[in-house]
C-alpha cells in the first residue's frame, strides 16, 4: 500500500500472512512492514487497511526436479537498460523467474514504467 499524495513521495507499507498462519487459521499472526517498523498485527488491522494490490504465492504440488532449474530466468542486477521490450519479456515469462523479489521488481517496473527499480 502507498500512503502519500503522489507515487514519487510518500510511504509504502505491506501486510504479510505466513503459510503456517493459513494452516492454523490464526487471525493474530500477520506482519506489518514499512520502512519504519516491522510488527505483528491482528487480522482486523489488515481488513481495515484498504489494500489495493494483492500478491499470492503459488503452492507446489510436489518438489520440482533439478532439471527445471536450467529454464529459470534471472533478471540480474543491471536495471539500467530496462526498456519496454525487456519488461514485456519478463512479464510473459514471469513463472520462470526464480526469485520472488525479482518477480516483484518486474511487476513494479511494469506498473510504473522502466523506472529505477531496486
């Protein structure tokens, strides 16, 4: 979520529910993160946050064999030449991007253009 008047200024926050919370159906084990703090919060806080973007993590039915690793895409650290074609390629192949944080970088780059995504 974003708190601020423009995308260039403000404060970004996130709520995260861990898999074990889903298994136990607990409503008191959510994590609130921001650039200022990380805290455990209850589900009521999450319900009242007016979220506008949700991220889901797929569950794997079984362990994938190591032969699939050669098909993974790594985006690398050099984001200087991220043009529209490169971002589009990553979006079309998002399921092959190994790192969840890299997937978020790609989605953010697509959402805000080829801006500096760290």
